[in-house]
């Protein structure tokens, strides 16, 4: 598969052969699995402490003559903690059990629960290649990576990709070489180094995302045989 190399003014300079990563079949099902697996790895385990609601000293003994027992008083078996004592009588309040003040929750979220969904490495790389090959893309000459000002980057995106600023909308992805420091704060635009690509960056929802590749990034992808 061949593609034209454009300069920062949108003019064709030459044509190159794309590496084999761009020849992958489009597999939306595999991309969806990879996106779900990646997003699940970002979830932070949460839940209460294992001792939450269980720190009070409680008693619920129904045995005769047990210390702080409730035998013979017609008192429920709910776990209780003593607030005060006068003679043989004790001022109780419910504790520990769900539904009591400062008691534990009945079915709280469990931090040890497995939230991460896994995917094989070969499948993950195949999904990345599928997103790379299926996306609408342009390749710009390597001098693009030397741009510093946001207004210059915006001008290139408008010429090459018809970019329009939209808040809360996922726009194009800029793929640069591994040692490039190009950055931008344009709404919806992400900049990613070649060796840090992931399926979340390459997709919008579960569909391929429009992208702009630098010529140097294409060369490194070919030479280093990444994501194969």
C-alpha cells in the first residue's frame, strides 16, 4: 500500500510504501475486546476497610449468668455494645450488624475483586494494527515534528485533515517518532509517540480514529517492526 508524503503546506512531495502494519484486516470485534481490556486495567480497586464497622466491643450472649448477657430480658439477639451500666442493667445500642449506627455494610464493594479483563498479546497487537490500517490517515514530512507553536500545528491540521475545534469531541491523533517532543493543547487533539501507542489512543469509541503520522514515525515503525 502506497501513500503520499505531504509537506506542512499540504503539498505532495513524494510517495512511499507503507510497512506491513498498515495491511492488517479490519477487525472491529477484536478492537472492541482490546479497548474493553485496556479500559478495565485503568479502573482503581475500591471498597471499605475490612475492619469498617467491626471495631466496637459487642455482646449478644443468651447464656444464663453470662457477663453482659441478655438471658431472661426479652432482648433481641442483635449484636450490641454497652454504653453504661447500673446494677444488673446495661444501656445497650445495636452495633456491628448492617442497619445499625456505625455498623458494617451488608454487601460492600470488595477491593480484592478482579476488575481487569485480559487479552492475549498477539490479539492486542493485531487489534492495534487493525486500528492503524483502517483509520483515515495522512503522512506529513518529518519537519512537522520541529513545530513549536500551537497555531502552526493547528494550521497544518486544518490543511491536511480539515480540523475544526470542538470541545469534548475526540479529534485527530498525531503520531510522532520516539524522540520527538512535539506537544499541543488543541481541543480533541492527542499527540502520542510511536512506541507508546495503545488501542485507546487509536480508536474513538470502538472505531478507528483519524490520524496524522510523521514520516519519521513511519520509518521507525518499519525498521523496529513494532506491534508485530
